[in-house]
């Protein structure tokens, strides 16, 4: 995200508590100062906004693991909701009137429409999804009360790597979980092959992290140009099943990805695919990369970053 915005000529300062980040990833961006700290530190955020004459904020600092949020909801509401509220209090004090917020398709829960438009009723199934929906409400109310220009971007299933050294080092989602199984000499696991989908496995809208970064840049520039903001799905509009992903992983890695079929995961919707008309019409954004691009970039990063 930072790299894409810096490359586009945006002047940036990064605030990161490094709880999951890596300061080394900013080394290649000498003109981008890093301040280590949390958005929940009101005095620190006040200082950063003032010292760097911040005009707008892109807020991607939040916790995003669904299972972890179920086990520790208070931590998720503290980090994701209290963190946003504290950030917005600082923005209001500093006169910063523009924000792009990292939301998620998790706000939809298990939608019964396909594809999912932004107007579908939101019924999140996890504390993580709930924190994202509540955060959107906070932004909407600040827009009404204080004229905040706010855009919420609802990421669908993010995959891939902008560069190998910037790859995802966790294994909390399908693609890295398949890689981890292959590295361990195990068969990948399919959570249910009896879903109401063409091949019975879960269908998702996988979107390249490079496209997600580009969507943030488009959203930030629209706010700078005077847009009041809005809520947008960030996806490709194309659904891919778990078996589609396993097929592409086999093509990219040459490995045998014949899976072990387990039961469905509780709460797993059969299909969640983005309707992408609004972001195309209003922000001029369209995803450029396909599943093969995501899997091949993720695999290159995985081999570089995983301890051997
Ligand atoms: C994808 C599909 C699984 C692993 C979550 C969050 C969402 C977003 C993305 C942040 C499902 C299946 C998975 C495996 C499998 N995160 N699967 N075997 O659950 O769609 O979404 O992450 O914004 O908000 O809710 O992602 O990658 O866990 O699963 O069969 O080993 O792959 O059942 O159909 P999910 P996922």
C-alpha cells in the first residue's frame, strides 16, 4: 500500500505498532518516515498529524484474523473500534477531514445474494466482521456530524504479493494454508465439498494485494478531489472455488494438490463474490490481476520468506 502510494507521488508518513508489521519493509522507501506506535496513543497521533501536516489518513491498522476475533472479542473491539475512534478524535482536533478505511467483506456474513452489492444487509458472523461494520457506522456518523469525507473499502479475499519480500508471512487464509500443507508433505484440506456451488467447494472473490493498494490510491485521490466518500467492494467480480485455487497452485508449483475433504467450517458461507460496478463507476477502479497472478506471486514470496 505504502509502496504504491509513494510510487504515485503521494507524500506519506507511516504509523505502525509493528505488532504484525516489519520495519524493514519500508527500507526501500527512504522518503517515507516510520513512526512506531499505536493509533490508540492519542498524544502520539496528535503529534504525527501536526508535525507532518497530514491532510488525509489511510487507516489499515487493525486486527483481521476471524478465528482470533472469536476467541478474543474484547481485543478486537479495543484495537479495531477504539483505535478508529481515537484516530478520528485526533483527526478532528487536527482538522484532518479525509479518511480511507480498510473494511472487509466479512461485514456481509453469509449473504444470500450473488454477487454481493454494497446495499446488501450486513449480518457479520464474527467479532472481526462486527468491528468492521461498527467502524463503518462511526465513520458515517462523523461524516454527518462533522463533514468527514470517509471511504470504506470492503476487501474480499486478498491474495498475492506486490513483491516477494512483501509477501504474507502468516498462514491464515486459503492460499498460504495450501502452501504450508505442501511444505509439510500433507494434503491440503478442503472444508466441505457439499456446498451449493458448481463443484461443491467454497467460492470466493480473490483479489490481488496490488489491486487492493490501487483501490486505496483511487479512493484517496477521489477524496482529495472533493468526493464526500462512500462504501465500495474491492474484488474482481469473479468467483473462484477452492478446487479452482488448488488447480492453479498445482500449475504454479508442480505439486500434487489432491486434497483431503473435511467437513464444512462453522459459519462458512458457500459463495461470497463482489459486485464491482459501484467502484468502477465512481472511482474508475477495476482489478487487473487474475488468480494465476495471485498464486504465482504468493508462491514466489512464500519460498523467499518461509524459513527453510
Ligand atoms: C476461503 C475459502 C474456506 C482454508 C476470511 C475473512 C475475510 C477476509 C478473508 C479479511 C473458504 C476454504 C480455507 C483451507 C479450505 N479477511 N478453505 N481449506 O473465510 O473466505 O474470509 O478471510 O478481510 O474477511 O472472513 O477466507 O481463506 O479462510 O477461506 O477449504 O485450508 O477456502 O472454507 O471457502 P474466508 P479463507
